[in-house]
């Protein structure tokens, strides 16, 4: 990596560069058109690199591997969960550009904060989800995938999620969540480039009163993303966060 700029590189094991692409915005080019051009040029670069690589023996794969088998499904070895996140930018009520695909990682202790405490579960029961657990939702607030723009849990300046049991019956309880968040961080640590986000959202969870575990949960979180420099208009965002217990 002595070469710059960053981007997508196709390289042989010996270090020969077969292809490279780095997206550069054009002055006056609409954001959506730039994103479309980015994809088109990346695909063309990849095709050229395949041609440059020459014939290759096909890999013998019995099944297609899933690099993220626990994303949005089930619990990990310590009982925590990895919630699936999708975020879009919205202009005039319509999606602008491709979605951000990310995850919210919750340890067992943090994940437990979203379910009722042990004991009898009754309709109307309320509690506050611990702030540290609520702050893990930071990946749901940015419409950009680059990590320098996306807030992290440590960048969350306010996080409040309340939960209420809406109804109980047939061995299950329905839980309603309400949340609000704010984040602040400086891009690349430079105070000249502050980034702020704010969001409020609602969620619903299904809780098995027999096992004491959540079986499904989903949130819809609209918000705003304000990029530097100061004075830039906030961009509207919408995030969906979802999870199911799985088998």
C-alpha cells in the first residue's frame, strides 16, 4: 500500500496490479449520477482486470459461503446479537443512492436490556434500556459507508430508549420501543469538519414469556445527517434495524 489513492485494487498474489479504480466526484455532477457512474466504472474496471488475469481454474465450491451468518439472526456464543442495519438517504421523499449495509453489535448484557426483567410480564410494564446499549445503534445514523463519516458508539452524545409491554397473550408479549439519539464527531479528528446526526425511532419486539427470550425485533429510525462545513443543510435519513431468533 505504498500507492495512493485509496480505492479498489485487483492484484495478483505476486503483486502485479490488474485493475484499479478510485471514484472522483465531478464538479456540478448530481450525487445520484455520481453514484451510478461509480458503479459503472467499477464494473468496467473489474471486467478489464478479469481479462488481464487470463484463464483461471474454477473453484470447486459445494455451497456458497456466508461471511455473516449471524447478521440479523440468532445469537452468538456469549448470547449477544448482531442486528442487521440498512440506512438510506432521502430527498423529496424518495431514496437517493444505494443503502448503507451495517450491523449493530450487542453483547449479552446489552441485549438483555431490551427484554423485560425476570418474573411475571404484564401489559403496561415499562423500563429504560441502558444508555450504553442504546448507544450501540450509532451505525444506523449515517447514509455514508466511509468510516470517517459514520458515527461510532463513543460519538453518541445522547441515547435514550424506553420500552413498554403493549400486550401479553398465548405465551408471547409484544414490546414497543421509543428512542432518540444524537451524535457528534470530527471527521479525521479535525474540528474544521464536524459531523452531527440526530434521530428518533420506534421499534417492536416479540418476547417469549415461556423461555424469557426475544424472538424478533425491528426498528424504523428516521433522522438527519449534517456533514461539514458548518451551515450545510441536514440530509434526511431512514434506517431499518431488524433481527429474528432463527432456529
